C-alpha cells in the first residue's frame, strides 16, 4: 500500500501556484514494482517479436560500448539521434544488437 505524505507547502498557494505532492513507498514495494515492470517489458518484447517476425536481443551497456569502441557520451548522443536504441531494465542500460550490427556494417 502506498503511503502518502504531503509537502509542507501544500496549503500555501500564492498566485495560483501548483502544489507538490510527495509519495513514499517502502523499498520492498518499490522492488516489487520494478519486478512487475521488468516482467511487463519481457511480455511486450515477446508480442513485438511475434508481430515483427524477428527476435529482439539486447546486450549490456559495457558490452555495446566495447564492441562499438565508443564512449558512454557517444552512445547517449546516438540514442538521442535514434541511431542506437536502448532499453532500461531497472537501473541497467541495454542496447539493441540489431542497431549495433547496423552501425558495424556501415
């Protein structure tokens, strides 16, 4: 169950200012939430595989950087430019092997 705690200025509204609500959850609940997101992500990947007829594979950040011979900043820039797609699982970053192959072939 989520425990709500209101910001100390929530009753103070000068000139129609927006208030801030703070929501606190226990670490265990947060980890359960992350686990649920991970399972949902896996299910969505399976659906995408079936719809596209291809398998989507991802490699960890460090492996992608080493394979491509690039820095973390370059990988972030390439992601912003839609050259390299990344995926988060929890706090870890993964990159699409299809995108890595395309970059290596070009």
